[in-house]
C-alpha cells in the first residue's frame, strides 16, 4: 500500500505523539514514517527544544519499568532489568534552522521535512525500540534524547549530562543514530573553529600611506590556507580526509577609510590521529604569524574503536558495511568517557541540513531491524 502525497498537520500530529506508545502500535506498515512525521512537526531548532522534550518525556514518564531523568531539555531513559551489559542509544532533539521545509510532507515511501534525516528518523527508531524491544532484550538499554548538538559544543546536552550525572550515560557501548544510510560510520573527525585577526592603522584612502591596511595584512593568511593541501589519513584501516577552509571574512570601515582590523574564521577538520591540543598547535603552524589567534569552538576526534568487543560484535554479527565518519559527532564525547561508540542510523547524511532533506521507510525499517537483532531476545 502506498501512502498518498500529503502535508501533515503539525498540531494534529504533535497531539498524536503526546498520546503515547499506541501512536506507533497501530498496526500500520508505516509506523516509523508516522512517528518521524510527528517528530518533524514539533519545531526543535537548537536552543528551542522544550516542546519536543516535553513530548518525549510525556511518552515515557509513566512507565514504571524505566528510570527517567531530565537535565534541561535532555531526557535519559534507562531500563533496569539487571542484564550483564548495557547499550546506550543516543540522538539529538535539535535541528538546524528551517529552510522552507519545517512541515513534514509524505510522498509514498519518502518523508520530506526539516530533520527527517538529521535526525528525527533516528529518534523515531529509538522510540520504537523503547516501545517494542527493550523488555525482552538481552542487554539493558539507555536512551539519551539530548539538546543542542547542532551548535557550539558549550551548549551540547550530552556534554551537560556527562558533567552533571555521568553515571546516567554509562555503558559497554554506544550507538548514535546519526544518519549513515545503513553504514556503520566509525569514529569521527575532530573540529576546530578559530578566528585570526590582522590589525592596522586607519587613514583616509587619499593618504593611504599614513595608515596600515589590515585586510592587506590578512591576505598572507588567506594565501597560506588556500594553498594548503589537506591530507587523507589512515587510521585502523579507514581513510579520514581532512579539511581546512576559511568560512567567514570580516573587515572594512567605510569606502574611504583604510581598515584597521580584518578577521577570518577558519574551520579545521582533522583525523583521529592526534589530540585536540596537537591539532590546535598544528593549525597555528599552518596559519603562521598573525596579530591575534583565538579558538571559538573545538571538539576532539574519535578513533574507530572497531576492535572493541561489542562494536566488533555489532558490525560482525550483522555483517554491516563500515566507513569513516567525515564530520564530528558525539561519538567523540563517548570516547572521552571510555565508552566505545559508533554512528549508525537511518537517512542519507548527504541531504542533512539541506532544503530537500528526506528519509525513506526502507531506511527507517532497516535500522530498526538491525538494532532489534543486535539487542536480541534475552536468553533467560
């Protein structure tokens, strides 16, 4: 049966989601698409996740077999069946700003809308696992629905949990349901956002020799970055392609004034071959001498960890394809906590953050079935 091309009413679908587990137990082959549509219909741009957090909390708060905690707009749900191992499933509630795609739209087996791929499809899979799998699973499971992943690290909800209540997210392995299109994306790149500043002296452009042009001074940095050839680095058999890009330029006072300040924002993506401190020092060396250098945001890389027992079991028993994660995710956060982690979720990562973001029923179901098989029935 093919569902018609419809625009989903946000108010109605939000109320349906608040209705609880029955919403995804209606016997429809499209349960996961419906739940994803419900999640898309609740706006949750970064730092505005409260409504969605309330909806998730309402679905789980009255389930006596679960421990439910809330820190800010992040929700942690833990089973407590006394299993010998614990798996953590993580997904962020927030999206990037809307781009005329805030209303979910269903077209056959494809659902379009803000966050469909990154990562409300993953959240829908987590909710279905919570509803249908955990009571008979061979592992205890922790679900982390957290805020503010898409913006500066300082706001990150998983970081806040790790600092305030680290035990809530302890486990033997973690899976982030970031969009990976059916692949296991191992490890992740580290990221640095730095600002470099050149300073000069203002003067009238008719007497430019009396000043010093800061934009001209900055040109040397621009040339060095433009000429830099980023490496592809092998780590544990996976090839991580690094990057160095100038992403913003600011400078100038008026059309007849020699500028006394110019700034460039530089983004560096580095392979899990070095620590964050080492990567910062390398970046400073690449850029060369500048008047001012400051780090605006930074997060470490994470090694693949594919040889850790549970990650190896996850990949091996399900025969999942593996590739490196080109980008930063909270796999790095779990790695810092000593928890082996990988990215595995529904949706195509190449459409994330685009106006045409979508997820398919096949991708959602494939991810759910893989997690269901891995968590497996409890032998007892």
